[in-house]
C-alpha cells in the first residue's frame, strides 16, 4: 500500500521531535571535531618536544644485578634521563620506583618543586604556573591515567594543565579549554554521559536506529517532492517558505552523506569494541622470573649507537631478555646477555604472535612487510604480518624492530574500518577527519539541520493556531 506524501511528512515530523535534537547535536559536535585540528585538540602546541638524552657512558655505575638485589621482584626497567642525570625506572610487582643510576639511591616520588621544574621546562607558552596540585584520584579529564598524580595549572585564558606521574616523572596528559570543549562534545556525540568512552551503549544504539528511520523518511519525502504539480495548478501554488527551500536544497547536497553518517555510526556502535580492538583473543602475559646476574650493563650499548640515546628498556621476551635502545637514529633490539643485535625473524615473529593469541585458531607463518599497510597505517618501519586461522580471521602484526605486537586485526575490525572510512570521508588513508571535504559537508549538514529546526518550529506554531473542533 502506497503511503501518501502527507502521511510521510507527518511521520517525518514526529520522528524529528523524537530524535531531531540528537541529530542536531551529532552535526554540531561533528563540525567542531572536523574543523579543529587534532594536533591542536591534543594540546601539542602547549609543550616543547622532549629532547632529553642519556649522558655519555661512564656516569652509570649501578648494574642490573645490583638493581635486583634491592628489588627482588623486578620485572622490567628503563634507563632514562631525569633532571640531567641517568635514572632507572624500575617496575616491580604493582609498584614503580626511581633509582639514581650513578649512586643507587632510591628517589622518593617527585615533590611539588620537582614537578614544577619539569612542567616549566616543557611548557611552550609564556604563562606562569598558577598551581601545582597533588591528586589522589584522577579527575574526569584524565580518568584513564594512573593515580595519584600531579596537576600543574598555568595562568592563561585557555586554562592549560599538565599532568605528571610522581613515580616516573613522565608527562601523562595535556589539557586545555579546546580539549575540554572537544570532550564535552564527544560525550554528546556518543551519548555516554558517564565515562565518555562507551560507544556500545544502548542509548546511542537506539538513537542511531531511530535517526536512520528519520533520515530514510526524509529521503523518501525528497524523492516524492520531485513529482511536479498537476498542470492545472502550476503557477497557482504559493511559494515555499525560505527554510523549506534551504532545507530541500541542502538535502540534495548533504542528504546522502547524512544517511551514511548515521548508518556508519549505528554500525560502529553495534560492533563490540573489545573485539574491534583485538582484545577478545588476547592473552595477558604472566610476570616471569628473571635473573639479572648475567645481563650486560645497559650503558655498554649507548656508545655503539652513534646517535643520542633517549632510553634503554629492559624486558623479557620469547627469545630471552632483551634491551630496546631508543635513540635519535631509531629503535634497535639487543640480546641482554650478549649485548649483540637480536633481530626479529619470521620464526620469532610467529612465536611472539602465538604467545599473544589466546583464541581457538592456528597461528600461521609470518609474512614480512617492508612498511605499514592499510591495517597498520598508524605505525612506521618494517613489520611482520602473522595471520591466524580462526572464526574471525585474526591477523597480528609484529614489529620487526622491537618485537612488539603492534596491532590485532580481525573481520569485525575490518567492518568497523569501512564504516569509519565512510564516517570521516577519508577514502584513501582512513585517518584524517580534518580534511576540507569533511569540514565542508559538516558545515552544510549543520545548516541543513538548522533549517529543519526552523521548519519544525513553524509547523508547531501553525498547528497551534488551528481551531479545535467542538
């Protein structure tokens, strides 16, 4: 049975009252997210690049074996610079300790003065520090960071704040007014008013489903409006009001993309984020007992780099303990017992993938990639692709330099990725949501939604003036 245009228009108006406000919020928040450069949102302009480097060999006197005598439960450590001196960041059990690498003296958690000095050295602006605050509980804007932590506020209209770990001295987060506005709009965008992280919440799924019906009914009205009036009425119909003309014109320009935004958003909200992120079949590594008595001193690797060394990380691996040396020339992997380069070959990459994977499938042979592909686009350098024969076509990507598992991809992620591509309209790299086409479409959609709001208000006023039958 055919539905009349009048009935369809009534349904569309009813759906507008039901979900129209949320559609407006999606569009308005999307305008900000696309127009504001992501590096600016991250607050990168508030801090200088971290150019600290370890001093030349000779000042590091404490050996790994001595570290283990002080911390028997040591699991890993990093040699890094802090206040111009080499220090060990020691992870033992659930705790972290800093140790002076020259004297072996444990360093207490950083106090307010030390954090103030760190923040002042990194801050790229001219504003002075207005407060240094110890926080036992992480506030909402850094809820995923470990607490306790230090917050350093600067006297500026944008209210920039730097968050530091008292145990490692590392900068944990950068926040300012632009980021906070983004965060509030992100909350409205995904409709998670509590944690602002859950893109699988029921409210979002229901709203997106209703919005899709709303958009489809609008598309049907647009097609129906193409039918010309009967010849007898041509020229006698009153002109449409300006909001209607704007709304209809923009519908032809941005309507199809609005449908894609809603449909792709609904798709992403329906896909389990844990599976999308590859956590479904991931094995959590168990702490392994280590013996540091036969491990070479990390400073022996510094002179061999031929470049400034920023850190030397010790960790246990499938092929034994290793050092990852991070320098201006790039990262390199060494055997911690031999001090010799210990590259990641195909057999080792497969073994690393098998240790990481906890699903029912079979890990296949590793395939060497010269550089990142579409599934590893956020990384650089050489890597291994390790497919897994399982129910969701899992693929693990292992760095050929460090041996880290860089990504865990699967069929669910690939569906999500296509939806993400359609959502941000980046059909090549699928990661840039600040490109001109998306910004223009977002602004057009905002005007389209605004005209729709005006039409809805005019309809309500018109209906309220109609006489009520006795």
